[in-house]
């Protein structure tokens, strides 16, 4: 698991969006942001400086960009 702030996470996410490299994005049961990639890699992020609602907004944005997103309760 990688720990980062929201700004750093968004910067790292940007290049992957151009290549359709992300297979799925979701939040896990602990509130960590999970990215599954087409090559089988799984990255889990603990984003320190934001709330669950902000992470859900990021998921909504990814969904609008064509990334498969799984929303959990």
C-alpha cells in the first residue's frame, strides 16, 4: 500500500488515463483507493488528506472517463 496526499495521487493517476490501462477502480472496505490494471497489477493507496466523499467524487470522474468503477456501501 502506498500512502500519499490527494495532489500526488491525482498526478500519478493522470498518465494511466490516457492509455486505458486501468481495468477497475474502487474503494476497499478500509476506505483505501484501489486500482486494478490490465496487466494484473493492483495498487492500493491510503490518501491521507481527504474524506471518503472526495474519493467517491474521483471515482465518479473516472467513470465519466470510461474507467470501470465499483462503488461500495
